[in-house]
């Protein structure tokens, strides 16, 4: 699904309204930098989900062989669980937050709270976290080249440790891929897991509220092509008042 000449949505489960790949996949974005392209997150990788994502790329008239990078926002399975399969299928370099790198390399299910998520019924008991080879670790301010474009990593922990958002300054507009740091209408997701922190989330919201951008492209729910900062500002204002911003509908996120 084309959003602009530079950004497409090529995956996402039915709970996200697009139904472009399998549940519980997050929104999977494609950045087209001309000579090369990159995926932002990849979903869980179950069933034929990766096949569907690749087919969606082709349906837009784009060549999947130009996808050279997979940039992950964080290590939760609905965003990163399929990373090993995408790497095997497309031969991409996997780009990850530095604080998530070791966990992704080792497939540590406790570190990503997959053990807790299974007990809560969010993932099948027999689902396994496949470790993935990491090519690039990004810290705050690092830039990743995608053809003529660049993704700037912005460390935004809170929803979990090792979370980054990516800022893309394109020809038409500037995009913020916020992962699960913040969603439309100023909503957030706080979970009762070991590395979720309201205080860190508030600090990340303050950082994002200082950015200039147009489009807010979160990991779930509504996408905003213009006026994105208004949604971040709503969450930031609430957290400044020492309160927790409204939560995203739990049916939209594992």
C-alpha cells in the first residue's frame, strides 16, 4: 500500500486494519531510497507472512531484491520475530538498537518477555524466538543509508528497553517511524513486564516532542501523513502532568 513515493506499508495483521500479512504482525513499512530499499520491522514471521510481505512489495511494482536492510525498532516478536527468516529470504543486513542486539543474537525469550506473553495467551505456547545475525547496531543519532535517503536512529525506551524510533527526511515530507513508543491520538502501551518503564517513556516522549516532522508512522493503529507532532504533543503534555497517557486499544497490540 503506497503512502508516498518513498514509503509503503507492505505488512500488518488484520487487527491493524490493513490485513496485509498475518496476525499478530505490526505495521511493516518499506522505505524506497532508489538504488536500495529497507524494511522497518518485519512482523512475527509465522506461516506465509514473509511470502505475503514480499508479494505486496512486488504488487507495488517494486523489486524485492533491492531490499538490502531490515531496521528493527525493538525486539518484541510482533516487530522482530520474523527477522531471521527475512534475512534468510532476502539476504538483508539487520539493523538493531544497540541495547537490543545481544538479545536478538541469542534469541533470549525471557529478555523479550516472550515467556510472559505466552503465559498471557498472546503467543502460541510452541512459538520459538529465532535468533538472528545482527549486521549493524545503532545508537542515538546514528544514521543508516538507504540509497539516497537516511534513517536517523532516536533512542526511545519506555515501552521496552532497546527501543529506537527512526526519523526519515524525505523529498516530500519527514517521517517518524515510532514503533511502539507513541501512537496516534497521543496513546502509548505500558505493559506489566520487566523492562517497561513509565518514567523512561515520559523521557522519550519529551525527546520526540522536540522533533520536527510531518508523518507519524507507528507500529500499530492509525497512520498520520501530516500533523504527526500533534499526536506526540498530546502524549507529552499528559506525561508532563505526571500522568500516564491514554492506552492503545489492547486488541491492537500483542
